[in-house]
């Protein structure tokens, strides 16, 4: 992969994004994820509290919304705290069906958008596609809880056995670089899974990593820019009043959806460029 191929593929991906209704797909994905984020997070926190009492709700939410700008995540986290404070023992049971439906629908929106960007229709039957989306949600739940245990739970558990367990594991778990790496793992794994597992197509690591890297890199950059924009220019409270926090979250999800679709289009453009060069 040469520098010339990278730049050509990027500009082709930008053209394809507009030509293949990328803006419309972004709206669909953003709305579907926004509808899924509340039931999914509430269910995840309720499940985590059932498994262990050592996990801090705030730290768990910071793990879930770690890739979001603080100014966007804070209003949503505030509403989640209010819901959890009023929750009962039925939260886990009653929220399960809502979580499965809305979260899998949000994942299915991502599946459709990425499949369209790769120009490869997903020919699997409906039940297999929906089952894949449900398993995607369940695996994401397990992954987030596992990372949360590593970041929060294990140091607490190890603290009870400091006399018999060497201090090295505690130092490793408290290392800031490792904590950031573990917190980023669900995000990186999730983007990779969107390209490989979710769409049902067989794609190698070599064929998808450029688009994944592009999405992650632009995610970090645009999260900073979006934070700057909200802090210095945007004033959603004037237009949307009490819905300002929700609308800022929806706008950020719209941006993230665009980056996911652009990453898939970038990979497809690279594949086509390599194939055309091999034929000449």
C-alpha cells in the first residue's frame, strides 16, 4: 500500500460516501444508536451490579462513554444516574427485552451502512442477521464488564491479599497507559468486528485494518474538534432548550456514524485500486 494509493482511496471514499447516500445512512445509524444507548447502558450497569458490588457506577459509565467528548457525555450520564437512582430490583429483568430489541436494531443499522459501503449485499436470511446483531450486543456487554473488572474490580480484590500477593499486579493495573489501553480495547475491537463479523462477509485483518485505523484516528481528532465547537460556538440550548444535551449527543453519533461508513468506503476503494493495478 503506497502513499499515492492511500490518498486516492481517501478521495474516492469521500465521493462514494455522498454518492451512496452516506448522509442519510448516518442519520439512520445515529438515531438507532441513540435509542439503544439508554436501555443498553442501564441493563449493563444493572447486570454489573448483580455480578459484583465493587464496580463504581460512575467509572463504569466513563468506560462506556470514554470515546465521547465530556461535554456530550455528561448530560447523558446525568440522566442515567437519575434513572438508576429511581430503579428497582426489576431493572435487570424488565430492561432485558428493551435492551435486546433497541441495541440489536442499532447494531443492525451499522451492519446495513457498512455492507452498503463495501458494495457487498448481505444475502443472509433475516433471522441470521438479527441473531448476529443480538450476539454482537451480548459480546459487547461481556467485554465491557470484563474490562471494567480489570480496571476497577481487580485492584480492590487484590488489596485484600497484599500480604500474600506481590505488589506488581497492583502496580500494573494502576498504570495509566495500561488503563487507557484497556479502556480503548472495546472501541477498537468493536470497530474491527463491524467490518469483519457483523456484515457476514469474510474479510482478512489485512484488508480491514486501514479503514479501522482511519476511523479511530479521525474519531480522536473530531472528538476534540467537536468539544471545541460546543464550547466556543454552538449554543444548542437556544434552539433545543431542555433537549440540548440529547441533541449534542445525537450530533456526535451522526459524526461517528459518518466515520464508520467512511472507513468501510476507504477499505473498498483500496481493494479496488489494488485489483485494478494488478490487472494492468
